[in-house]
C-alpha cells in the first residue's frame, strides 16, 4: 500500500491547494489502475484524514517543535497520525511508510520524530493511544471543534440551534461510518424479498425504521456488484430522502415536476409511488448530470420519467398551473450530510450566507407549476433555519393562495406541515421538509 499512500498525499495536497471535492479527486486518473482493495484503503485514508483535519492539526501543534510547517510536510503528518490513531495498522508500519513519503533527509527525520513522539506522549496506561484535547471547561466550542474536527464557527451554529448536549451527539453522529441505504423498487420486488436475496448472498440487510421501502447494508460490496442491481431492483438513497415521496404521495396518473432532479432519487421514488402511471418531469440546470437520471430510470424500468435541462428559476410555460405535485429540492449548504461529505464541513457556512435568496426565488418559481389543490414539497439537506423555515415563511407571507399542510410519515407527525430530521435523533441524514398546498387560483 506504499504507492496508495503516495497517491493519498498527492490528492490531499491537491484538495487543499485547489479547493476541490474529495469525490472528484478519488475519481481522478491517478486512481484508475487501483485494485478494489487499494481503492478501499485510499478512500478510508483520504476521507478519514480530511474528516479529522482539525483534530490532527491540534495534535501536530502539541507535538511538533516547529511553529510553521510546509503544507506538504503537514499533510504527511496528517496521514501518518490518522493511521496511528484511527486505523488498525501496526504502529511501526504506519511510521515507516509515512516517513517514506518525505522528499528529503531532513524532512524524513522530522516526520519520524513527530510520529514517534506521538506514540510516546499519547500512550495511555493500557497501552492504547489517547488524544490530547483542550479542556472542556475552558470553552465548549473549542473543545467540540477539536474533539470532533469541525470548524469553531460551525460548532457555534449548532450550539445556538441545539444546545451543548445535542450538538455533541450530532457531531458524533456525523463522524460515525454510515451504512449503505437502498430504496427498493417495489414495482419489481418487495422489500422482504430483496432482503432475503441479499441474505442468500451472505449480505446483511436490515429494514429501515422510518421508510417502508428502505434497506440498510452495514457492510456492503460496491453497489454495482450487489444482487439485483442490473435488474433495477433498487437504487441508492438515504432513508431521510426516501420520505420525500411518502410525504408528497403522488397518485397514479399524476403530473409531477421535480425542479432540481439530479441525481434522480426523488424522481425515481415518485414514479414508483405512482405505479409508473402518469408523468414525472425531471428538470435540472446541469445538462451534464442528466444522464444520471436517464440511465437510472432505464435500469429501474421506469417509463413515466421525462428528462430535460431547465433552470428552476425559469418554469416551463406549458406546465404552469397544471401540475398535481412539485418537488423543490433546493440547492443548500448541506449541513445535514456532513457525515457523508467530510470536506463540506470546511466550507458549508460560507455557502449558507448566499443561498436563502436563491432558495426563495426557486420556491416562488416552482409554486407556479401547481394546479389548485396541488401540493409542493420544499426540501433541503441542511440544518439551518435561514434556508428552511425562514424561506418557507417568507414565501407564504407573500402568497395568500398557498398554505402549509399537516402530514405524518414514518411514525413522525408534522402538524404544522414542517419536519426536520436529525442524524442523532432519527439515524438519517439531516433533512428539512415543508408540504405546501395551493388552495385557489
């Protein structure tokens, strides 16, 4: 795995230098020839190092003698310390292979010294490594930031929203490994039958608690190798996202618009919920992403989905006032999916400042599709009232022909027509839903 570590260093350097996304880096040409085992190790090492970056930098600051470090040297130390503290790798192997990443004799000596000092200074009485952390009593935000590796500003956002105890539970939930969650194509197979098929192949599959059509796979092979993938028996979708179709509940023969449809999960679920009878117009601004919807619909055997490139701020005139259901899954800061996208935690709040204006405009434009009596589901995958409740309240204050509608889903009641899912409470990604009905012309 020595070459994989060198690839990890190259990708980590590029991620920090160019402000790229980790998922794109992992699909770069540098990883094209890796085996499945090597790719798995690379993903775990790179995602884990980025996820724990703030904790690792605090540790480096406690141990390293230098106040200023070359960015490349710091990334070597991050990779090495992550292996020592979070991966089941023999310490001597982790140290030796990390030192080999250094490019000069002096750098090798420095890296070796820091890693071995960490082994000495952080060893507890039972022989395991214990992370040094800032005193909790001297500042909760600072402690949580270092302990769970989230920027202090983001920690303070959650503290203001949830308080100390729940914020810590939320951050811990984000740092837990997420199982693979699938939505069953119930037009082709029942959830029970698909679970039995997985079990027959030696793959554990558990029914989701909130969604009636979901399965979680705690330890799954690559999705495309799962039994039933080629037959279109399922698609990947978080349990929280699966609730969207259940809340909207389009009837067979309905006309549905999904204004920001990529990668297509909510369109697929709507079409399945309608029995593939009616029409689902899947629109997205990004033409390059539309094949994700087209190919997914074809694999699932769905014929009711029509895919087109369209800006959500520019509704299709032919559909205005004619639609039974609308899905407005707005672009957001992603504060609910920080567990699956660890690099997002370092930039999420920057995006949160500029998004509410766009979200408000998108909601207003999307509402124009509804016929009287039609319903719109406004959703985000963020935990930020400015992008959620405040956007919906502002829209309704200016639109007397619309109102929120109470609903129940997955055993959860939303008497005000709004529901927020939290990872630490519900075991899903973080989601916000508001169900809005057009009452008259």
